[in-house]
């Protein structure tokens, strides 16, 4: 081969390698713009740069997010996006901006509220980090704010420096109308929280809208990684330097709250379980079933009190069996006259508030309809052993979707490599608990 042919061959090879990479890098800008446009319903986003790897990994660097209605912002070091390289290679720019892939994983690195106790941080404090974290984070019997909630001063004692969060969002389109999702929230030395479930869309357009996406069941997991000790140390001081006193006082404050707002109270067993949940290194599993399906934006905007008033709960500590959370009638014989009088006055005030709310003009509620998609984007696996080594999704009897790579399978269990806490983990799922297994097309 002469020198001319060698040069031509090298040019062709360089073109074969360089053109696809150039196209992926070029298209990644449009893809990043499209992703942030989808998230734009939550607020305003800005970023500095976008990096792209040949394997389809996309990194959006140095982001700032200002939620709608707030002046304060959240800084995010990076958003790492994993998608199908073919989408970046063969899609047009308009499609990348306006459409979503069928499967996607986004990892938000080091998200942190900036600027101290501004309007956003104060709102987060008053809400006890809801809807990130459920169960009021132990504010009953300790929190100095309304609701109840911890005051800004108490949060400063619990978090001397602003906490940071790593958040991973994964979703998979089951069919044209249904989306399985999983959100992992990891705050170093505080907690690990996971939310998962299935969303129902009203149309099959390849866009996700918070305004027409419906949810009816949410699965919740929380593992304490240090927050409970920080809170307990602060709350013990407010309860005669005794954690035991705080724990009992917290349970009694919840009873008072339930007697006023639910006209019921916790049975002794449930009260004991709640007090156990305040301890260190506790894991909590819960299934929150809405009594009526709701739009996802409605659920996100609910106060925690309103949310609990509209759901049925099953919960378990650690690996215990799930228990249905059921309240019982108030035992008035156990209440002293002062407590009874105070609770009757609180009930009267709540009744007046509800009457005033009922007299306000009501916005016309949309009708929630359910449709079954035509085009299924997943293939159900009948012979599960054929899926070893592949990325799968299993659905358990409880309905919770589990994403991961199937490592092995035997007569009793499945072994799956999945995302957990701050990295990968190997989990086992009992075979008789699995309803179905599928892979994406």
C-alpha cells in the first residue's frame, strides 16, 4: 500500500470514528436542553457546560435551580445522565429537545440550598423536609414551630452546616401510558430515602407532564444514617435531658394531634412502634395507598397532614412484617379534664377552619381517566434463567418495582445487582415473591 492509500485509509478510519462521536457530542447539547425543559415545570434551571462520553454518558455541570415561587436557589455540582447512545446518534435535534427516552437514569450530585436561612430553606424547615422525608422527622414533642416543625434555630443545632444530597431518578416506560419510577435520596450522615411507584399518563405523547400524570400508590423506604442521633440529642435537651422522656412526650403529642384532627388515637402497639422508630439506625418501610388517585403535582403540593388524611398505610420496621396502620376510638376515660378541655377547644377551631375552607370558591376538578397503552415497551420474561446477566425489572407481590442486573437465580431466590445507598448493592428477592420479570426492548 502506497503512502496515498495509507493516508486515505487513515482519513476514512478517522471519519468513521470521529463523525459518530462528533454527532453524539453535538446532539448531547440538545438532549441536555430537552431534559432541563422537562424539569422546567419545577422552576428555573441554568448550567455551565455539558460533557459527553462515547458510551452515551452525559454530564451537565455546575447547575443552579430556583424552584418556582422562591428567591433562594439550589446548587448542584453535576447531573449525570445515562441513556441509549443510539438516541444521541440517530435522533434529530428537535426530537431530542421535545421527546423523552423510554428508559433513563439521572444522578444529581451534591445538591445543596445556598444562602443560609432564606425563603426556600425556611420553607423546607417548616415542612420537616416533606415531601422528601415522611413522618415529620420526629418533630412531635420537640419542634418549636407550628405544624409541628422544628424552628430554624433547632435546625441549625441539628445541621450546623447545610446538608447536601445525592439524588438518583430512574424511570422506565412500561407502555404508552404507564411509567415505573424510583427516586433514591442520600444525605451523607443523615438518611437514605427511596420513593417508588407507577405513574399513569393521560396521553401517549413522549413528554412527561406533572399536570396530567396520576399516582395512586407510593412505596417508601427510609434508613437512618445519623440524623436520628442528631435530632435525639437536641430533643433530649428540651425534655429534661432524657431521650426516654422525649420519646414518650412525642407519642403523646401525636395522640393529641390525632384526637383533634382524626377523632381517633393510636392503639398501644402502634404507639410503641412509633417510639421505636425514633431510635438510631432504624429502617422504615411503608406503602402509601391514596384512597383516590391524584395528579402527581397535587400530591407534591399537599401538606403532610393533608396527605396522611387521604391515604391508607402499611408499615414495617426493618425486616418485620407489614402492619396496616389503623387508629382506634378515643378512650376518654384515660384523659384528664384539662387535656379533654384543650382538645375540645382545638377541635372547635379546626371545625371553624374547615367550614371557612368549604365556603371558598372551588376550582373545577379534572376527571381522572385510566387508559391501557397499546405499545408495550417491555418484554416479559417467562424463562427467568435466560435473563441472567441482563438488566431487568421485577415486580413483587407488593407491587414495588425493582430495577437491576440479574446476577443469578435458583429455586428459592433471585440475586440482583441494584443501586442502593451510596453505590451498588447485591440484593436477594425470594422467588415466590416475584410476580413478573421483564426487560426493556
